[in-house]
C-alpha cells in the first residue's frame, strides 16, 4: 500500500504498555469516582452504549478497581386473567358482596351471575375461607372474610399499577394469588450496584488523557491523523479469560434430553424448512384467512417471488379452500370466500405443526408417532419471557387407537420424564384441536402453563386425507430452559457469559 511503509517506523516508537485501562474503562471509572454507588443500568458516561458499559464494568471488576454488589429485585407481573379481574372484581369478592347482603345464595345463582367457569372459581375460593356449599347453598358465616377479600383485590390492583407498597394483609394475599393459574407471576431479577473502591480512586487520580487512538485503521494511517492525536497505551501483560474446557450449550443439552424421551417412547424425529407457505402453515390447519394470527404483527411474511408453490400443493390448497368455504357433511366450514393467493404466500413458519401434518399427509393410512424440536418465528416484542425466534417441541400420534385417554397418558408420561411430578390437564381452546387442553405443572408450589394439546379437528383430517385420529401437543423449549436452569430472563439463555456456560447446572 503506497504511503504506508514510511509510517511503520513512526508507529513502532510508541509504547503500548504503560496504561492498563481502555478509554471506556477510564470513562466509567471517572464517572463512578464522582457519582458514588450506582445501578449498572444508570451508568452511561457521555451516552456510552450499554454493551460497552457492561464490558467495562466486567474488566474493572477483574482488575479490582470497583466493587460490584448484587441485590435481588422482586417484581410481580400481572397474568392473563389479572386485568379482567381488576375490571370486574375477583369472582369470590363479587359473590361474597352479594352473599353478605342476602346471607345465603344458591349455586345456580352464583353460576348465573358469573358463568360456570368463574362460578366454580368463586365457590372454590370461598370454600377455602370456610364458606362451603351446603345442600346447594352458600352461607355467610364469618365477618372477617370481607377484609381478606378486599386485601386480595387491593393487592391485585397495586400489582397491575406496578406498585409494591403492600400492607401486611395484602402481602398474605399476594402469596395466595401466586398459586392461582394465570393471575400473577413472580420475577426475581439480580440488580448490580457498582461503586469505585480505594484502588480505583487512586487509579483515577493518576489517569492521564485517555482520548488517544485505540485502534489502527487504514484511514488513520493514510490521512496521518495519528500524528496529532497520538496513541493510547495498552497493557500487553493483562491475563485474558481462559477457557477450561469445551462444553455443550445448555439449550443443546435440554434438546438432547427431550429427544431421548421421544425416542424412548418410539417416536420418529422429523425436520423441515424454516420457510413455509401460508397454505401449510395456516389453511391446512383450518385457520381461516381472516384469523388475527395471519396479521403482519404476528407473522414474518416473505415476498411471493421467493419460489413458486408445488403443483401438488396448489391442488391440495384448492381442496382445503373448499372445506373452508363450504365444510362437509356434519361440519359447516367458515363460510367466507377463500383466496388461493393468500394460501400461496410464504412466511417464516410460526409453528412446526405444519411439518408434522405434511408428513402425516404423505402417509395417510400409516400409524405414526412423530416429534420435532425445531426453530419457529413470531413477530413478538422481545422481553423477559418472549423471543421472536425460539424452539417448539411437538409430538403427534396418528392411529385408530389415538383417543383423549391416550393423549392424557402420553402427556403425563412425557412431562413426568422431564421432571415434573404434578401434571394437570385443563380444558382450553386452540384453532385446530378439539377438544383442547393446557398442560399445567407445579413448580415450588406454583402452577405454570407449559404448553397446549388436543385432538386434531375432523376438518383438518378431512382436508389432508388422514384416516385416523391425530393427537398433538407442544411446548416452548426456551421457557422450559428457564425453569431447568433457574433463569429469570429468557434472553439469558443466549448470552455469552463463559462462566455460566461452563458451570450451568440443571435445577429440576
């Protein structure tokens, strides 16, 4: 390169061994010297990027110039049922207020006010407080119950508002709300507090100008800007991080455990492409074309010219569209105008069910037990329990002997093998299974939903030419990993913390 060789001698005259801190480390240390102890998230000297601050703090701690203190920060997150109960009132409180005025109420009255599902919840909660049904009636026997229920409603209200100034009575009710499915979740996060220590303060007083050039680039050499700015010095004797051993990623360890469970039960593993047609991803599962899941907010669509659908798929989609529009004997269909163009769009698959059902379609008369552990994609806002790209674990059985009893047995067997001793199956709704069930497990006294399941709808079997019942279930692998490795944030599964990657342990 012309003009470069004459500068080499000049560059070699600089001593790179005097200063031990990078520019970012120096700025963070100076900031701490003037600010005292701070939360790591609040440290941002000169608007420094978050990643650079975290890296600088890690190195400053390694160099014994700062003190890092960890503190647990407990948050309560409203669940899927919480906002409805905030607006309408907890079922048990609604009924108790009416009961307190009338002194007694029949079970039929409770169900007529709340509906069967909420009525059962109200009766169950009041029974725990001593108001149990007798001869079909509830009777108010304890004046202290109203305060308990008011504390419970107040605690829920504060959690939704993000407040945590609970009274003693409300604290007791928070513990009870945690045990109720879909109500609230407890999230414990480690907060790092950083402060400069004595050695760090001494180092700051000796710091010179750290604004020199830290990286030699082609442009710096050619425009000779190094002559005016000079170079930062480097400590070439600093010890780096040594990797003790090669270790398997914790997610891969969990995938292998799940695979082994399926294989031991006689299942066959299948894999498929990430890019899928809407026809297979949605239409083939009897999801209507106006379903919210097709919206760009939930699905990553790909331009149609990516590739042309197979002729066999196009023929199948026409058959599927006819069932969507008109149904068949005993089944009404959706009754809308089906569009072949919508079915032929391409997207990043939102589940692996399309792959398992395609495989069943190829062998419609064959008894099969299939599973898949593979990536899926959804247009989610990433937070502590959501990712836009994650793994789905799915199992299906196609057999004349596949019944709801079979499904219950397989689910309990599968989740027991994963380490969950108590497994409950709760009626639910999914677009392409009927009946459907949520799988709920108990962990440390708290119930947690793990996945969905059900019997594939007759419309799907009809469209794909399947001869027998199909039972299916699935769960999100990363959420399972959070439980296995005791993580409070799903994003930590993919972090690059070598210490954790080398020393992680299964908690279940």
